C-alpha cells in the first residue's frame, strides 16, 4: 500500500482526499503539528506528498523548499492560485507536478500513479537500499530519516564497492585496486583519509557504526548496527 502525506488545512478537501485515496488503496496521513511537518512527513515514509500553496503557517513554496533539503519524495502541488506563475516557481523549488482546485479525484490518482511508476523505475535503477538508508548513484547522496549527506566522487566509489560487498570485509588492497581501476589514483594514506571523511559524513546521519573495520583485515559496510 503506497503512502500519501497531505499538507492541506482545508477540512473539506482533507476529508475528500482521505476518503477517496483510501478507496484507491492508499494509506494517508495529514499534518498534525506544523512545527513537526518535516519530521512527520519523513517518519511516515511517504511515497508521495500532496501540498497546498495557501496554508495557515508559511506557504506551500516554503514547505517544498524545506522538504527538498531532506528528501526527494515526489510532490504534487494542489492550489487555486494562477497556474502559470506558480507552476514555474513550485517546479523550480522541487515540485514534480501540479493540479488545480477544483479537481477530479480520477485525474489526481492518475497523476499519482504516473509519478510513482516513474519514481519506481528510477529508484530501481539508481537507488541502493541498505537497512533504513538509500544511496543514490546519480546524485551521490545517502539519506535516511535523520537527513542526507552528499559524497565526493571518491567517497561514492568507495561506498559502491562496499555496497557491492555488503556485510563482507574488503581489504585495503582490494579497495585500492578497485579504485585504481575506476580512475581514482589513491595511495594507502589517501585512502585512509577518504575513509575517515566517509565515516564522518555517515555520522551526520547517525550511521557511522555501519562502516566497520578490523585491523589487518579491512573494511565492511553492514545493513544494521
């Protein structure tokens, strides 16, 4: 069951969306507290977000911008505002699609299905999931409910090697050989520095313990601590 998080304050619209999307077999959640909106959206593990533009606390443009700092969950903007100017601005901020009030539920569901289908294809091709974390090969980002970090090309090469050998130790020599084949010319000291930087970045999203090392054996990435 796909999950839809709705950022909307109009009770009539909320009620309509809740009932209609449930009938289409979607699990739905709404804003409970505006101060916790970002955290609630991410913790719900939303597959898609519906976001109004006219809201009682800030506006939809603000929330789209804030959400894009932490997540790439697809966003459909719902609004009565003029479509031309707002579509451009919403898309620039990271929205994926736009629908005007009043709208047909069938049209909205068609948009949701299209975006989820597209997102699934892209995700399957370019996203590697390990535990509760996702690594994006296109953007070099790792994200989870704690946030997101962006890796350098060398760090990304290392994480991909470790992900290909998840839960298995990879020796320093193996890492160096594989990185050299990828065009990253590193020596032992430079490798150590890059591994340290990678661990520091993982600590920013509270998963540094997933990168483990054993002296004389090598490094491994595990799915769960």
